[in-house]
């Protein structure tokens, strides 16, 4: 039974069984490997994609639950999204494995709240684990991206080094 | 001679000598006259260009630096490239990095003798090797230009990839001169720059080369590998350490759509399928019975109780288990007038829990020989273990090393556990079919290789001035090296490094330090910063208790002991951190500060943490870090390692705890094994001590200081010490 999804603006019929998590459909059937497998239970956020603009953990959502929804993966951000530019400017990634999920969570945050406070960034990003501990730069890059799009208020987070 | 070795050798084009040494290695025989590098690289075929194994220069002048080290977050790829670019005077914007193939002769870690990344040595061991490689290539270009332009070579300059002769007005890019340069014999001892002449090293221009790929989903990890005809395997592993497969029933598993085969291997039963989800579904309905007659039956609680008794001199030791002295002088047990501090410290097993669970892609039995596509942290060991399974020469095992989604030590173990498991499956599948082994998070947690559960017992008697007069120290922990080719004869230094050789012990007249290394069935391994993960905590938290008893300021007390010990680098970083943190000024309202200093992997780090208690638990704000890591190649990436290392150490201080119950892992995923999250991350400021010494480690030294710094801040706030990690138990 095929499920119809709109992935990064393109309509795709997928053949996977309805109980297959979206993550494995994206990675192994559609060929989008930006969303990562980290925990399989929605605890680490490495698999985060947007479903109708909301951040979801694709490892824990059966593909059948997403029929007809608009799915955006890291590949759908285009590579020059303000968050991606900020990520590169601040050299946020270390091992990098969690970063695509981090960016998708941040993209959902800025789309719904262009002027997040530090506490709002904390709350929006607490579902994404980074074992390298790049949190400080992730936080700073979200502030940077918000500023770059002219939507930020308040003071940017202090730079990591004097 | 082993016939399948013969065939493998024939396929790989190996020489007769390769065959002899390779077979000797596989069979464990010693061969006189062969260096280990000869043995381990037997059968290797790696093309090396005119500029040597580390540098390739394209016809358009673009420079590729070949990294022998894996990039798993630590930023080594950028640092290694910068060393070459500096001596070559290349245009940094036109330098890219490529991962080397596996070849223990060409690409050995000069401090290890095998190809591998660990011990925070990537930059340190490459420093002179890559400076010479870059300088030699530069000399080839200046030589070529001198010949082409008929001018004295000494008058030629190179800057940003442009070779110039000012007097004649001639200039050319590397690409223009490449044919002439490639024909020149590289000088064996090229002239190296003096540090004052560095224009790239130590500047903020040395930034990562992989940030864009890692921010767009284009960076390739093992999990992302998808080869033509590839199958995916998941494995049902024994629930208890040491158990073996007794039997299995694959009837239901084989009915799952997409499942191709179910195979018994030494480590369990593999379900091989056309997709990861099908393999997982197949395993869910696979029935395996286990022989637990030799399984470990103890858990964390029993081990901790046993270790505690032994450290207190209670109970009898098993045969052959004995205390080993790691530092001893004077009579530490002698009575004295001063105050005594006595405490025990307990540390749990810890999982590495890298974001990418362990995985591997292997092809065995095809025309091209055996090939691994994997984030290999120790290519040579992975080659040897693979060679033993498939019956080939170690050097003939090809490894394409990919980015790793973290490791923290996990990917380098003497058994190559997950690599060997994948090779076993791929060997049974055969025909060169690519097989990807996928471990779920639960598999990764259950497989073990933990930082060992560790117990310390400390008794310090102070002298009349309040300084340590006698220091008695007992450590009980599993050895990381036991049973390995690198196992030491006496005690294993990785169990006590950081206590052993501590400037505090050096400043103490009477010392009795001993370690006990019991064995059990739980596999253990180095975990980012290794022994320092517990020794730094014990030494530094003890120090604040001593300072408190002596009525001294913790920074002043440390400085006095460092003076006694002649620990100049410790003094320098501590003074720098104290100055930047404003130690002599009052902390903000509701905040207390804690300090810690530790040397590991050749670098010394001092941290001052600002801590606030929220609902009784520490919340860390500003963390001022000072590091002496010798010459700083990339200040930005050293800062990144201090930021990340602090989070990694803080996660262990606050949350990380693997519990073993009856020989089985009790915490299998992030719901039960909490780790540090975004809202808990401190704001780390990094200050690098200027130095022209050779570079030392940065990947690990940022880890061990934060836990004691936080504990010391809590001690300052509450008067209570923290004698067990993690501080917040799930």
C-alpha cells in the first residue's frame, strides 16, 4: 500500500509498510540521509524533520500517520538558510551527527517565534542531544540567525572567547 | 602455508615476503627481523604521489592534505591541514582535507606505532611529520621556480600558494610549477619556519573545513552508506555479559517481508534484510535461547560493595589479585598532630553514548578483496582483527574511513568488536555483497565497553601549616589494558594516571598510593580523558576539603602546593583562570565559585565554575577555562574542545550512570540514561596560554576538571562534599 507524502516540495509515493517509521522511509527509500538515526524512541532529536512546519521525531512516527503532510528535511532547507549560514560562520558542528536535527528544531522555532529569548531557545532545543557538547555554539548560532534576518531583539549571547 | 591466505595474497598482489610476515602475524608467531609496521602493513598497496603520502596538489594548484586521523568532532582535520598549509605557504582557502586509506606503514600514529587516533595525540604526533611534509613540498616549488626562471632559489618567496621572485617580477601558482616541482627530489630535512614566522597557525583563520557539509546533511557517515545490492543486519546479542547462543528459532523472523537470512555468528544471531526496518522487525520475532553458564552474574551494587570492602582492608582478595603500588615514599601511616581528612569516592560505569550508534559496512569474498567502510578509530587493529576472520593479509584489508558521529574512545578497542561482528556476517553472506551492520541505541548501550566502575579511598593528614604531610590513596578499578597486546607487566597506569604523578602528591612528604585491579565480565574501555575521569575528581575535590580544613583560599592553597612541586605550568594556567574569572572579587549574588586544575595528555587546564543551586541541584553558568596545550594550531577549535569537553564532563558529573544488574545492562536508551541537554550547558570562556612548545592534547583535557570545579562550588555553598557521581541520580 503506497503512502503519498510531500517531501521538500515534491510529491512522493512510498511503498514501505504503513508501520515503518518515517525516518527509515526518508533514509532508505527516498534517499534523504540528512535526518539521522540516534535513539529510535524520540529522545535524542537527531531524526528531527518538519511535518506541516512542526518539528517531529521521524524515528517514532509511522509513515501512515503522515499521509498527505508536507515534510521538510534538512535537504529541503536549501543550504543557505540563515541558520545554516550561522552554523558555518560559528563552526558549530563537531562530529556533526546531531546537527541536522538541531537545525530543523531551530528552524521550527524561528518560523514560529522569530525573536526567541534565551529561555525559549533552551525550551525549544532541549529535545536535541549533542554528545559533543556544542550547545553553546548552537545557542549562539540561533541568536545569530535570528539577528541576521533582522528579527531579533535583546542582546546576543556573549561570545565564547574574549 | 594457509591456502586461503595464499589466495588472498594472490588477489592483492602481495609479495612472498608480505605473505610470510602476514601469515606470521595472523598465526601470532614472532618473526625476527620484521618491524611491527612491516607485519601490519603486509599486503598493502597505497599509491603515493610526488609530494609524499600527506600532500596532493592538483593542476589548478588546489592543495589536498591527506589526514591519517579520523575526524570525529575533535577538529583534527582542520588542524592537520593547517600544519601543512603553514609550512607550504599554501592558500588556506584552497586547502581541502581527505581521509587517508588504511596503511600502518605510511600512516602510523608516530606515538603509537599503529594507525589510530586517540589519547589526544592527533596533532601532537603529526606536528613534525606534517611540518616536514609541507616544508619539503615548498622546497620542491622554490627549486622548480629557480630552475625555470634561472634565479637563485634563496631569493624566491612563497605566499598564499603563489611563488614569486621579486627582483625579476616573476610569479606563478603551484599549478603552473607542478611538473617541475614533482620532478625535484624532496629534501630529507627541509628548513622549517621559526614560530615567529607563522602566519596561519595560531590565528582565527584556522577553522573547520566540514561545517557546511555537516550543516546541510551532506557529510557522509557509516549510517548513510548505501552501496549497490547492500544488505542490512541487526544482531540479537546475549542479554548478559559472557552468555552464548544455545539455540534459535528463525521461523517467524524469516517470514518478515524483506528478511533475507538469519545467521549465527560468534556474538549472537544476525538477521539480514533488505532494509533496516525489516531487519529490526525480524529480530523482534526471532527466538534465541542463551547459555548463561559462564555469564557475569554480578551488578554495579555488588561490585561497588566489594570494592569498598577491599579498599577498607576488609574481606579476602581472590587468588593472584594484589595491591600494586603506584607511588610510595616515607611513612604515610605514621601518626601526627595535624588534622585528618578521610573520604571514599564512587564512580559508576559510564557509556560513551556517541550520537551515532556503532555500525559498519563490510564486503567479504568479492574480487576486490575485503573492504570496510566504517568510522575506524584504529585502522591497523581493525585490519588485523578482520584479517584473522577472513584469512587475508592485514595490509590488504581496505578501509574507507568515514566521519564518525562521535566516539569518545568507544570505536578503538582491541577486539574491534562491532567491526569484527560485521565482518563475520559479511563473510557468511559472501560474494563481496556489502553488509551494513546497524546497532540500535539499545544494542549500543547493551554492548558495554564502559568507563569502569571505580572506588577511591583517601586519607590525608595535614602538617602544622595546613599542608599535606601524609597521603594514603587506594584505587579499585578494572584494568583497561589487561589481556591486550599492550598490557603492562605491573599495574596499568591508565587506572591511576592523574593521581600518580600529581603535583599534590609530589608536594607531600609521605605517600602511599596503591591500586587494585579486579576482573569481572563487564567489558571496559577508555572513555574520553580515561583515568582522569575519576582521578582528577578525587584529587581536586579532596584539595578543597583540605584547603577548608587549613582555612585557606582554594586558589592560594593550590598555588602554594604547585610551588612546592615546581609545577610551573599549573601555576600559570591557574593564575590566568583566576584573573579572568575575577576570583578575588565577590561572585554574583546566589553564585559560588569552584576551581579545579588538572594535567592530562600533555596539557594543563584550570577551570573556575560559577554555580547556582536550583532546587538543591547545581546549575552551572559561566565557566572560565585556561589551557596550556603548547603551540595552539587552531584557537577556535581548542575553544570548541573546551566547550564540548566541559559539557561531556558536566554530563558525567550531573547525570551519566550506567547501572548493571545481574550481569545485564539496566539502562538502554536516553529515556533511562539521561545526559546533559541544551538548557544545562554552561557558558565556557577559553583562554589559551601563549606557548611555543610543541602542541599537546586538546580533545580530552577539557573533560575532567568541570566535575570537581562544580563539586567545589557546591562545597563552598553548602559545606557539603559530593562523594559519589553523578550528583543527580536518575
